[in-house]
C-alpha cells in the first residue's frame, strides 16, 4: 500500500510524496505525485526539476507566425511512466510554475532540516 504525504498546494494542484510505509521520514521517497485537476502524474525529483526548464521554455513561447502559441502555451514532458502534453493559458502556466518551484523548495528545506537533525 502506498501513502501520500502532502508537500505543496496552490490553486492549480497539489504535490505529494509517495511512501511505501509510514515509518519513513516526511520526504524520504523519490516518487512525487503531482495532481492537476483530475490528472495525477508520478515524477522523480530530477523530472520535477526538468519540468521547471520546460515551463520556462513554454513561457518564452515560439516565434512562428499565425499559430496559437501566443494564446495557449504548450508543455511537453516525459516521465518513466508517461509522456504528456498540456496546453495552458499564461495564468495557469504561472500557477504550474509556482506549484513545481514550491514543491522543490519544500523538498530542499526538508532535506536541510533532516540533515541538521542527524548531527
């Protein structure tokens, strides 16, 4: 059985750490579940960090003429489990960036705090 431990949440979604037992520390697992509406994606920390690069690229947009890139931003990504494509507005893209960066921040803070508790 897997347990979900919340990491970060905002208006667009929530992220959780997937744990296989309750004895592990709060963020000991490498599997992170990101829930956006009715879609859940399992990511590693490295894939989550790569998603920041993809979001920044989508925010920059393309330079082609007569396309919908100006209105809808497209995010493409791969994980070990799935390949995904999201089309999003600028506002949702900013919220997704906040969700990903907030999650990474919480994971880094938890890592620093748990390291300090060991000594």
